[in-house]
């Protein structure tokens, strides 16, 4: 098992369980963290990534943005594996 500095063993196990579940069920990982972008570009993991690049934003405003663009996001994932949603744009990365 890979070790993550500064994390307890149960946290490491939870991360691996989540990673296996994402791969098995072909889920889309939704993240605001650029580390996921690096992992996607370098290792191809996760298999599908929705990057939220709105900057500092409240949950209500983020929810409104997601609701307004959910159909566009779903359509984008039919053609791509990496999609980025900002306050103004939906970017489909190839």
C-alpha cells in the first residue's frame, strides 16, 4: 500500500477504497484541487475529472453554477475525460 505522509493508516485505506470505487464504477471525480489535474495528466487517474476552478466561492453559488451547467457538463463528458467549470466558462480539455 502506498503511504501518504501525515495521514493515519485508516485515511490511507479510505483513499484507496475510494480510488478503487471510482475506477470500478467509472465515476467522475469532482475536485477543486490542482493535484488531481497533475495526477490526471501524468498518470491518467482519475479516469474522468471535473475541475471546479471558481476560486473562493460559497456552496449556494457553486450549487447554482452546477445546476445551470449540469447538462453541458454531462454532454462534455461524452466526448472528453477532463472538463473544467469556472464561473464564466465550461472548458473541455482534450
